């Protein structure tokens, strides 16, 4: 059995990147960060969408970026897999 994987980064309950690619309908460099973020799917909507395509959540992890003792960013990574179709 072989699998394929999706690694999803979430921020503010939105799926922002999937396998390193921006997942919003508004470009990240559009000049309006909030509009770009809001154009990304909500986590639960994304999971329902890809779940219907056979993807299963394997695990989740949290990461933080800390500078000089201050947390500046928190994100979660979701790891999904499905059986590779031959």
C-alpha cells in the first residue's frame, strides 16, 4: 500500500498553505493581508472538502515563532494522507 500526503498550515482557523503553496483566492502579496487571509478556507470546511476525496487526518502539530522571548506567530500543521491510486 502506498500513500500520498498533504501538509496544511493553519493560522487563525484558516488553511493558509497546502504543501507549501498559498491556499487563498486572494494573493498573499495583494497588499491587504486580512483580505488574503479571509480568502482561505476555514479549517472545518477544508477538512470536510478533502475528506470527501479520501483524505484522512493523521496528526496535527503546533509551532511557534519566538523572538526575544515574545511569541510572534502560532500556527498548526495538519498532516493528511490517502491511499495512492494506481
